[in-house]
C-alpha cells in the first residue's frame, strides 16, 4: 500500500476525491428530483429500501461483491479511486440529500423537478470527469463494462455499458424504484457532457496532452 501511494501523483488523488464529492452531490440531486437516478444508483436505492438497509450501507455490501469480480477479472482497474468510490460515495450522497431536504425541501412543481434533473446532470458529469480522468482506480460497477469489453472485444464498450445499465434499470423497476427522466438522461445523455468537461477542464487540470478514451469516461457510479 505504501509503495502504491508513493507511486501516485497526490494531485490526481485530490482530484479523484473532489470528483467523488461532486458525484455524490449529483446523485443526491437526482434523488431529490424524484424523477429517477442513474440505473445503478436507482437499483441500489430500490434494493436497499426493499431490504430495510440504509442506501450507503447496502451500496458497500454490493460493492464488496462486485469488487471480488473486479479483483479476479480486472485487477488493473483497481486503485485508490476504487475504494473511495465503493466505500464513501453512498455516505456522500446521503449527506447531501439530507442537506437539500433540510434547506430546500423537495421540488413540487414539474418544472422545478426538471430543473433539478438538469442541475444533477451537470454536477454528476463534472464529478465523473474528475473522478475517472484522474486515472487512479475505477469503481467496481464501472469496471464491469470495461472487463466485458476486454473479454468480448468484438462488441463495443457502448453496448456492454448499455447492457449493464439496462439490467440495473430493470432490477430497479422490479423492486419498485423510480424510472424516469433522470434515469433516461443518466443512461444516455451524460457522455457528451462528461466529454466536454474532460476536454475543457479536467485534462487541462491534469496537464494531459489529449482527451481520454471516450469509452472509459461514460459512467456514473
């Protein structure tokens, strides 16, 4: 562990941490809208409600299972960001959601909910850009589509990601979760905005010479 930490640029670690804070904030805003979260977060929330466990605690348990898969089949994707995202993201999202409820309450009108979703899109995209472009580890769920891409290279990353997201959305629906505008936007619309932040901000912050592979940057949890 000490050798790994010494080999990682502290700037990248800080950017990854900030990215996860913004990502958790974005997830909380999506939840506040009442119009659905990204497929994975929505599934976790639905399963957590059904099991009686808190969202953050259930997320850690599920990430533990997914981490075993990542460790066996995609060890190269494991890093500090893997553990920060897997362990802390749920608590960050819960903290911000409670804060919004206390300060603002839930949006009641349709236009307020739509605006909330739009804000969530921007915040989540910014967070994902910082967390993933820092390149210090991928969350267990995000690694699945990359691992599948490596195992079945004839199928593009896009379709592997679509499969995992569609599966999560189905589970979310079956367990009474919310499938709505937020879900649709998260599954289909985040990519271009994440790419925009990669090119216009995060790459410059990291002093990268070129944009990262787009396929590795279109994910949320």
